[in-house]
């Protein structure tokens, strides 16, 4: 008889800062994850703005970070409680919550590599009554890795197919690739390619007070500015070899303005078109440089809904079918949240959650700390 699996909850607050993705998922060794319930939990506008601000140096950072850590922890707990209530799932039937937390800084290089995520898991565990697994990145970093990307281990578990070279592309605020070779004994690789939606979302928020460009319609109305695109592409990160990872603290509007000081003289729609082209070209270049034999590119994350971006990817990769992960049986909107539910299960089972060939760690490690609800003894 097949293992019916256990229920885990996954939480993801990504670089796009467009809210908290919460999922309840049934996980078993012998089946695709079964998505039971989902919730897109909005962040209060002032908290979202504070989190964005904290990705850059500023005044009184420690106090502000401490306050944001508590506030986000409470919002993450509210997201779980609302998810379970709406789905009619009892908290005591959930094995654990996996919470990635909100990344404020990610600096994996140099002599003292660091990565900082907030959203206090003690609060999540106590306010939900459910064991919570968090702080996934730093054990990989202790083993010499970048601490990111971590989702490729989940991609390998659910998307790898012997005999077909596949690539999984997640387009959140930052875009990342997982390369799944046709030979199941060959190493899986993966890395962040650079900006995904981050520049586009920030630009449309500045000029049109919208959180994202629906379908890429505004970008499609503009024209790519060749000089701006060339200046943005002249970024050392794009030429670095993997393993590599990055974040919103690197790719932001001030970064773009510094590379092309005349940006404000360009029509806003043309800047938007150029930001979209930057995302598409850097993904194309990364894929062709590292896995030119890719037979299928499966896309997840918010960028899958940007029709103009998907069209550009297909045009830039004419020999590689580009499609949503829905074609492989998993909803593209919830892949990352499901991945952290899966990583929580790996932690409770005492199984590795990283892939050393992706992160650069010296060996596989069990990821995450386990946090229990505060209770009276």
C-alpha cells in the first residue's frame, strides 16, 4: 500500500514582497506533492515598505530589523491560521511548518559570508501551536556553501525525468535556474541568474503605483533601449561562474540608475521594456552557457504570468519548448512554498536539504532549526 503521506505547511515571502504564499501540502515518498490548500496573504503596506527599505543600509537598522522580525513573524502565523481555518484543517494534524523568512541581506562571498532572513519562527510556532522549521540557509553556509538557491533539491525530487534534459526556471524578484540532467547519476546544478521581476515591479510601483505589470502589457508598449540594456548587462555578476546567488539588496533601481545615469531621460515604458529584456536575455545567456542541450524549460513563480516575458523567452530560445510547470503537474504559483514544506519534512526526517553541486557546500547537510511552541511546563 502506498504511503498516504503527512500534511506540512510551507511559507514563502519572496523577493518580490508581494505577500506571503502559504500552502498546506500532503507529502509522501512515492507521489507528487498533493496541494490541499493555498493562501496569498497580503502584507500591511507599511511593513512591506519597511522590509524593502531594510534591504539597503539605513538609520537605526538594528531596532527596525528587530521590530520587523516580530511583525513579520505575527503575519506569517496569521497566514497559517487563516489557511488552516479556511481549509478546515486542524492544527494538530499538521506535522510542521517550513518558513523561509524574508531575506534582508544575502552576501555569500568573502571571508565572512552571511545571509539574513527574518520572521521570528518562535512566534510562528507559538501562535499556531505547530512545530516550525526555519533558518534553512546557514547550515549550508557553515559547510562552505552559498546557502542558496535551496529550491533545486525540491525540483530534483519532483521534476527530474531520466532521459530528458530539463531546466526549471523560477521567476520571482530574482530569477533562478535548476538544471536537471537526463542522466539521473549526473550532478544537478542551479544558480540565480539575476533580476527576475524585481526591477520591473519597482519601476511600475514608482511610475504607476501598481505592484506589477499585468501580462507585461506596459513593457510591451515600450521599446528596448539598446544603450541602457548594454549598460545593465555589463554587470560582473552575470559573468560569474556558478555556484552563485544574489538578492534584492544587489539588484534594485539604484543599481540600475548607477549603471546608466541618464535613465530618467528615457520614456518610462521604454525603461520597462528594457528591464524585461534584461531578465529574458540574462536567463537565455545563463541557460545556453551552462546547459545548451536543455530539451524543456519549465517555468514557475510570478513571472510565468507575464505573457510578454514568456514570449520573449520562447523567442530567445527557439529550439527549447518553454512552458509552465503546470504541464508537469504542479501549479507554478506555489512551487516555492511547497518546497519549504518539503524541506521541513526533510529536516524532521534527518535528511539533507541541500545539493552541494548547486550551493558549493562541501557535503550534504540537514537544513533548518526546529522551533517548538512556547508552553507552560
